[in-house]
C-alpha cells in the first residue's frame, strides 16, 4: 500500500495538472469505489466544481474544490491516479473517471478495487481521528513520546497505527526502526529519551528520503506518469531478508509482527 512518500509524490505530480481545472462529469463502473456519498449524489454535487488546492493528509489525497466540497482518494493496495487525454483508450481497471474542462480526464485505476473515493463537506468527518503529520514542525520528540507512552504493544505495530502517527506504513516503519537501532518488538512505552530522539530522527529521515526518491516501487506502486520510484534501491532492511546489514554485517531477519512482515537486524537493533 502506498505510504506517506508515495502519496506525497502523487500529490506533487497531480497538483499542476489539476489546480484550476473544472469537473464536468463523473463516470463509474465499480459503485463500491465511491465510499461516500452515493454515486448519484457525487455526480450532482461535484459537477462544475473547480480544483482549488491539492494536498496530502496521512495516506489520503485531499482535493479542495470550489463550493466548500472536498474530494479525497485513498489508493489502498493497487490504486493509481493519472491525468490523461480523454482520447486515450480506457484501461478496464479505470473504475472512476472525472472528465475535466480541457479534454483531459482524471482516471482512478485500481485492479484490486480496494481504493476509495470520498466527497465530504467537512473533512474532519473522515480525517479527524488521524494522528499528527510526522514531517511538520510541531512533530517533536516530546510529541512522539506523548503519542507512544500509553502504548504497551510492540513499537512496530504502534507506528503503523494511523491514530498514533499519520502516514507511516510497513516499509518506512521498518526503515525508521533500523535507522534508530530499535528492535521492532520492543514495547512502545519502553523507549527511553535517547531512543525517542533517535526514532524521531529516523522517522523523518526515511520519510524525506522516500519523498526525494519519489516512493518505493516494491509492489505495484508507480508514479502518475507510470514510471517507478527509486526508494526500493535505498532500503536498509525492508525485504532484504538474508542479506547483510550495511551497518554491522549481521544477516537481516524477517518475522511476522502484528500480522505484518517485519524486517530488522538482530545485531544493531536492540
């Protein structure tokens, strides 16, 4: 599933293509793609709305429209958004298509059909329960400590909890914990101040690196133009089971933790 860096990459690519464009129509061939409202209501409410701004919140793509409406996308496992010519033949997996006023279309292609589209008047109805953004200035080591100290579960699944911190997924949790030299099975509330400082630094470092490299095309993620990101070539532990750690030379191990594959170095993560 695309994580913060992948979604941020999509947002940055779509912003210049969509801001100022007006939605003329919506077509849909998989009704469950539309999470809220109904398809008929979506078509009625969105017609004639213009994209004013596009940003990211956690793993959501947030499109602010005229008329105080907000259109949101969650890509889930295989979702892909692209602005293309309306003359381009449609992919059979392009389930929701927005016709724009410049003979182009915003196509939401999703082979696995897990992605979702939302149109809301109040964005907090959908996103109000999310945790803080880890790359903003107010995300400090002190705030991280506050978010973690009440959790007794392992630190890895705690980092994946979007109500604790927004936007971190499996790849970047593994990478951040390795950067911080913290074992993923450690209880979240067991970290001491020096470890929290290292984890705060590690989270921000790997997320910024992921954005710089335009995401990790490890599974099915590609950028809106169809090209791959490059973060998969810069990972330290994720899916490197059996390879040696670049830092200490021990062999990278893999376990299942909280239902997710987890990669770590038993030598330098304690």
